[in-house]
C-alpha cells in the first residue's frame, strides 16, 4: 500500500476515535446520570473519567424530547418609547444647560412621544431651538409659540426604536437567564413584539417566571428630600383602613436603608402604588423599596421614596463587579459606564454631591448610596460592612442585575406551557426506534445486494452515524424530534452516495476493466456527481438554518452535519477499505 493510502487510513482511525471521545459525555449524561441530573453540568463533570471529553460537549435534548417550560413574553414597546422620550428630553435640558443657552423645563407626552420645552427666558428660545433641531435628529419640530417649543419623535425613528427594543430585550433576557445557569435555553423573536423562550429540563413554571421576572429595567435617579409630602398626604387624604398603609415618622433602619423624613409603609404593593400615584409633583415620581424577609425570597413590606429622573439608565452600563474592599472591609459594587453614560453620570452627579442616588430595578429602589463626589465612567456603590456573607450575597445580586443590562421595555408573560417529560421519553423511544429500524433495513439490503462492497458501505454508514452525533455534540447543538428526522434522512443520503459508487464500479467491470482499474475509475467518475448532489443539499440546509425557527433549525443543523459526514465516509472511508480489499490483497475480482 502506498503512502497516500496510509495517510487516509490513519485519518479514518483518528476521526473514528475522536467521534467516540466526543460522545463520552453524551453517554454518561444519558445512561449513567439520572434523568433529574441530566442537565447538571457539574455532576456530569464529576462522573466523567479523566480521559473523557469536557462535559460541555454533551449532546443535549430539546424541549420536545426532555420536557420543560415554554414561555412567551410580550414586550411593551409603547411604554419603552415613552420612557425613552422622557430620557431624551432630560438630555436636551442638560445639553442646553451645558451650552449655557438658557434654562428649560420639560413635559413629555408618553402617548404621542411629544416633548414640550418651556424656556425660563422666552428671549433665549431662538438660540435653543436652532441648537436642538440641529443636534437631536431623532426629533422634528411640531410647533413654536414664544418661549414654548414642541418636538416629536420621527415616525421612522419610532418604528426603528420599537424593533430595536424587542431585539435588545431578547439579548438581555438571554444574558440574564445564562447567568442564572439554566442549560440549553432557546430565546428567539416571535412576531413584532414578543419573545419565545424554551427552558429544556425545567420543571417549575413559577421558578421560570421568577427568572424572567428579574429581567427588569434599570434606572438611576436622584432621591428627593420630600419633607412633609407623605405626612400631608396621609393627613389630608387618609388611605383605606383595610389597605394596611401606615405613616412612619422616624428612621427604622440603623444602617440608613430608609429615608430620614416621614415615609409611607405597606404590605400590599399595588395598594400602596395606587395611593401615591401622581402625588410626587411635576417631574418627580414615588418609587417603592422592597424590605426583604430574612430569607430574601419575599418582601415584608414596601416603603416610599420620592425620586427625580436623570436621563441615565442601565443601557449605559458596560460592567459591574461585587467584592470586599481590602482596605475598609466594606462590601462594594464597582460599575462602569460607556462614553455617553460616563458623560451623563459626570453631569448629574457633579450637580448632586452629598445627595442620594437611587438605583432602581423594575420600579423598585434596590439601593440609595450617597454621592460623595463626581462620578464619571467608573463608580462605586458601598453597601457597608454588616454581616459580611449576607452583604456580599446582596452585592453579588446587585452586580448581576447591573451588568446584565436593562431591558429597553417592560415585559409581561403572555403564555406559559409546561411540556411533560413523559411525552419526551415517548418521542425519544419512537424516534430512536425509527432510526434503528431504518438503519438495520439499509444495512441488510446493502449486504445482500452489493455483497462485500455492501458490507464496506455498512461500515461507513455506522461511522457516518457516529460522526453526526459527535458533530452535534462538538458544536453543542440541541437534538430535537425534527433533528432525529434529519439524522435518518442523512443516513439515506449517505447510502445513496455508496449506491452511485458501486453502480459505477459495476459498469467499469462490465466494460472489461480489471478490478483495480474498475475501483479507481468508479470512485473518480462518481466523485463529481456525489459532490454536486451534496453541495446543493448543503446550500438548502444553510438556508433553512438561517431562516427557520427552532424545530426547523434543529432539522437543518443535523442535515448540514450529516451531509459533511456523508461526503467524508462515502469518498474517503469506503475508498480506504475497498482499496485495501482489492489493491492490498491483489484481488482479481470485486465482490459487488
């Protein structure tokens, strides 16, 4: 045998051994671990022998095969645009103030996305209007009356922002779920304002909702000194006695987590919000703070804060890290803004030194640190000492919320569906049975019809199956029921290639060629026919992969890997074996 044959032979051996190596995590996951631990990467890593492939290369099962939770989120793009218009209005005021062109106040219509800007000195409005129209291209001028300018978001910009809100929300949801450690999550866009989420292996719908429910909007606002606002409200408009709302006139928390001036406290969030709705005054808002139970799983009560918008949100954050300061022993969260966020932060913190900066997540004030100095692109939230382990856990949760980014729009759960694991087991059994029966029928047919050449094709077929499964594991693909269908289809395509080769060899033998010449010319002349057929199918697979939804993509992924494996086994593997049987043994005939 020449050097080329030995090179191909060693390549085939290496590919076969590599396929088995990559499939070891899948074997241990499916047949060694219990079903409950199938998605636990840490337990799988411990169970694997030292020589095995890393646990991350296991072949995982999709929602339709192992059960799990299916969620659909509705993205409130209208509310998101209203809030974005408000933030842009705040940026307009800061921009004009920085240019020293005058003082402005704003009123934003969150339904029509119109911003009404009123100049303190009407004579300055000409210069202000010129600067805003040229600098804020997302807005167009609606009207101007003396010192009052009305601007509105462009309709094209509204459509673009709505689409962008859903795309960004989808990325943030995926990022947050990944940080919680949910395995094999599938997040994709559904329609124009919804997100579809599949959580294979998850059994608790409430936990799934909790994971998604933490994907909230993050904002930074200045906590206002509200004086007797809540005291006067409580005295002049007493709440319903059954609402459980009380007035607290002294600080309750020695660590400074509650406002020093009188505030309201209640156990029912909705009733407290309804009571204080619209009572904050112009440009201000009443925000609640959740006082957590010791377990941290629920809120004992809610307390009120008065805040004012700054135009700075979690969209401007690039990172956050929780740690213990080795010098002061304080538990801190260091965070970083992007260039735009750093500029905005520097502006509003510089104007509000020694005031409280409210960190607001999902309309809940989670922290209110004092601004000690001007904060630019880098800032720090100091949570104090307290009990170190509890404070560090709190800091880690805050860090997780910060660095996971902010949803650009509020979301609500529109649909929750639980897929039973028993249905998945049944689908696996039926799919596996179909694949095994189909494979056996093909193996028997090839052995009977093509004799020894048929057995060679059977060996290549088994290796082809291993290559497909190993390829799916290598790329950490998720196997779905349509994926099993794609697996069976690619086996048929692989057999078709071997049929073409064997028939071509038969033709060459019928033309009086010797066994060696017939084999060599049979493979050479069948090559381009096989290659063209595989490439056209491969193109179709890539189109399905890029344009299809979850199940279709599962089918396409398996098809693509199968086509590549089929090319290798039909052109390389069978030729190595056939060349050995004919050339290596000096055979005068071919068993075909």
